[in-house]
C-alpha cells in the first residue's frame, strides 16, 4: 500500500498537548500504512528559515521546518490570516491585501516544496490541508513530483464574485488545478468553486465533480464533510460528569438551565450577534429571566491583530451591559470566559447544557455543533440551536436552525429549546446522532483517501515541462460523496 504523506501548516508532533480530534484522526491514518507528516514547527528562527527538524514515533516520521520572523509575518499573520481568512469567510470588508504579504505567502509555499519534494516517492499519497498551502501542488509539480496530490479546504468556499475580487486571483486558484482531488466541506462549497472555475477561472466544468483548468488539465473535486470521533466523545462526556470542574459548574447553576457556546474568539463566529440575541431573549421572554444562565467560552486567538482586540472589547462591553441590566443578587445572566478548558471537561459542560448555541456568521463545518450532540444524555438531551451558515447544518438538520443575523429569531429559538418536550428533544437528538455515528471522523478520512487513491494517474510528467499532459478518465467522484 502507498505511503501516506500529510502536509499542514502545523504538525501535531508526539507529546504536544494542542493535538485535537483532527490530529488524532490524521495520526491514525498515518499509522495504517506508515507515513510522514510535514509542516511548520511553530518555531521562529530569525536566521534559519527552513531549518528542518525530524523525529519519529512508531512508523510515522514527523518532519518540520522553522520560519524566519519575516516569513511568519508575511505568510501566516499576513496573507493567510489577514487576506485569505476574511475572504474565505465572506468578509471582504476585512480583507487586507498587499503584494508584499502575497509574495511572502508564495515564498513560504516554495520553501515547503523545496524541503518536501526530496522526501517524496512517486507512489506516495500526499494529502495537503487548508488555505495556507493552496499553491503547494503547483510548486511540487514543478520540481518533478509525480505522486497523487489531494487538497482539503477546512474553511468555507465563498461565492465566485468574492473570489474574483482578490487581486491576482487566477494565479492563486489555478494552483488548485495541480491537485488530483480537491475536497470541500459541503456540496454548496463545491458548487461555488465550480462557479468560480467556470465564470472567472478560465476553466470549465466537464461534469459535476470534474473540472478542467485553463491549460487543459483536469482534476476531481468533491464534498467530504469533516466529523468527530462520535462514540469516543459520547463515552468521554458520560464520564466527565464526575469531574470536579463539571460538578462545580452544575452546583453553581443552582438548578437553573444552562445555555452554552464554545468558540475561538473570531469575528466569523457571530459572538456579538449571539450576545444581543440572548439579551433579546430576556426581553421577549421575561418568564425565563432568572431561570437560564448563558456560559460563553471564547479562548483568545490572534490577540495581536487589531480586529480581534476590538472584538474582545466589544464582547466584554456587551456582557457587562447585559449583566448590569438584568442580573439579580443570586443570578448572573452571562458568564463570559476567555480561557481554554481540557476537551474532556468541555464535553462534560456540553452534557449539562439544555441549549447549545452554535451561531456562526459563516463556518466551514463547526465541530462544536457535532460534539454538543454527541455529548448529550440520550434519555434527556439538550437542544442544539444552529446557524444555517455553518456547514454542519447540512447534516444536523434536526437542530433548531436559525439565521444568526435575525436577533429575534435566535431569541425565540432559545425559548423554544427551553420549552421543547422531552419526546421531541429525544427524536431530534436521535436523528442527528445516527448520522454522526455513521459519518464519524474515520469515515471522513477514509472516504477522502479512498477517492484520492482511486484517482487514476492523470498525466505523464516530464520534469522539463511545467504543464502536465492530461491522460486520465473524467469519471465523476460523486460515488465517493456518500455523506
């Protein structure tokens, strides 16, 4: 069986505490055949950008490289997170484009290719992750890499008009044509990308899931919704109710209901709108005043960026305003916390909650929604209030689906969740849980990798010719999209 090579901006090296469910799933995929995980070390070395570090565990090699401060600023803090992140989340008003940071983004991708290419064999399966590394396939092909290359975009794909507003957009997104398979979170993301290729990218849609780039090269594309380790999280949440931190939270509620939101502090998550919706709930449904506590956990991310500092200040002001206007001596409506909690503890918090609030303005998937469902007590589950603009809404359609921009609608959904009969709550939960058990994170990674392995050799590559020659089938991969 071919060796698997995973490439991502960061690498979850052995013993690293930050490794989450995705890292566990990718390690499991690597362990099946033996493999290599390549990416940035997380270290900044002012003098040695590209300095390579290596370690092994079992049959997995972890190869990482350092970046200089300038490379990190231009590539990561600059083009990736100040240009691509807002663009891909439909926020053109926040896009900060400069030729300097774009050049840095291409420079670091070239550095990835330079260090990775000598490690690859022709029969490898290479799986590249996320918007940080869009140009990598083209750069690897230019170095003669013949391996199958797959790419998965974890964030949303915006409308073609927005993509076309990015300066030099064709040069950037043509890089995707050098992958053999491009994966998206939802069918809607796939449709948007096909629209872009057809309307602005200079290519054409041969058939759904098969695209032809301007140079004639064809690639496959499909929807592969990412998921969670459903059964593990269910067991973890059940065990977590005995944890001291979970018991303290339960005791502090004094028999009041709990609504919970857990999000990285980011403008895509719709947190100010959520806070305003909760205040509107208190005003529109006064019978619930004093009976529901809203806990929002929002660890700080990218705190050095002005937009994120502004968001944090806004949320602190909103929480203070709501509590100042509605609190009682023995009840604080909003508990707003900027810290991380261990994942098992979070699943215990989810299990305590009667309402899960997952209301992003735009999200590729949102695994918190899936984890909330998996963490519930099957006999007395809570209710998920879910934004229609989260990718998870396509699968979790038994949640209470809301428009996060409709403050009154979200407020009324919170009230409906609190009043929902147990029989209806169990029916909705069971419908969602069945999907999550069938389509867990193992199913996600296997469906993508099976589709990539099935991709026929699409070209005879001559290292002296940059453009590959199409030589394969145009069969759609729709059969691989079973979720």
